[in-house]
C-alpha cells in the first residue's frame, strides 16, 4: 500500500510531528510505501489568488474555479499544486495529521484543499461523492486536541469531535474517498499549558503514541464512515423519502 501523510504543524518538535514519524515508521515496518507532505516545512502557499495563474483565462476578472479549470486543461497548474496532486494520485491511503485549532483545522490545511482540489480536474459536477475521483482510496484524520477526550463527547465543553471534524470528513467523501474513523489524541498541551505534572504528561503522550501505532496496525479492520451517495438524493439534491 502507498501512503501519503499530509503533515500540517509549524513546529518540527511538536507531538503532531511525533505522530507523523510514528506513522511513517509503523507503516514502513509493515511493508508499506510512505511519503510525507510537510505543508509548513515545504512552504506551501495556502491562499488562492491570481498571482498563481500567469496565463489567465480572463485577465480582467479573477474567478478561482474558472482559472483552475483553465490551468488544468492547459497543463499550467502552479508547480506546488502539481506536486501535491502527483503525490495524491500515487496514494492508496491519505492520512491528514494536524492539531485542532479554534474548533477546526489550521488555515494552511484548508488552503491546501482550496488550491489542490482542482475544479474540473479532481472533481466535476458529476465526478464527486461516490463517483469521485478518489473512489477506491481511503482517507484518515489523525488529530490532536488541547481538550481531554472526555470533553469532546456530545455535549462536552470542548464540542462534539464528530461535529468538529465533519467538514473535513465530508470534503474527503465529496472527493470520493472512503473515510475511516478518525484517531483523536486528546489532552495534548504545548509547553507551559499542561494539565498534569511533567511525568504524568510524558506518560500520557507515550500512551497516545502507542494508541496511534495500534490504530494503524488495525486499519484493515476499520469500517468506513457512512455517507449518502447519488442514489440517496432526488433531482433537487434532497434526501429521498424512504421507499422511493
């Protein structure tokens, strides 16, 4: 299996980096081919804009999706976008490794979706959902949170983690991926913001790292999350009534 880890954290010594290295080692030891796309480390530019498209379809008005489609057809996509797409095309499994910031993914990860998931190339009006470009591939979120795991349950003070991750999960489904249940490492605090003493906190990190290794070793047992597909909607896009 070919694995792409999309790593999104600015600090090389962060726990997110530790989890990325653990995933690389664990999956490589299992005989898989692993590649890491380090968004911060490689200086990926998150903001979509006209400066990325010197050969514009319409020099007067910048319409991002129209320019993406034009660049795809002309073979003139920005080099860093082309690089990310090439990596995605090779991958059987995509792992997104990131911290939960302000109840969502870092802006850089959202910008990666904005720029790399090219309109007219990786999705069209009919090439999406269960007919998406990446159908037959799998995707997995690995997320760290400051709030402890118990606080991320429905009704918890940290917010329901399933609701917080839904936009990313649904975007991956939109692209055709089979989305595996996420791995969530809760109670991860940066230096100076720890709920526990150092020894206890170190033990907690080691436990979470081991849980991540175990999670990766059982990927073949994971049942993808359930999402609706084309046959579940009527011509207006609404859910069909039962029996229709």
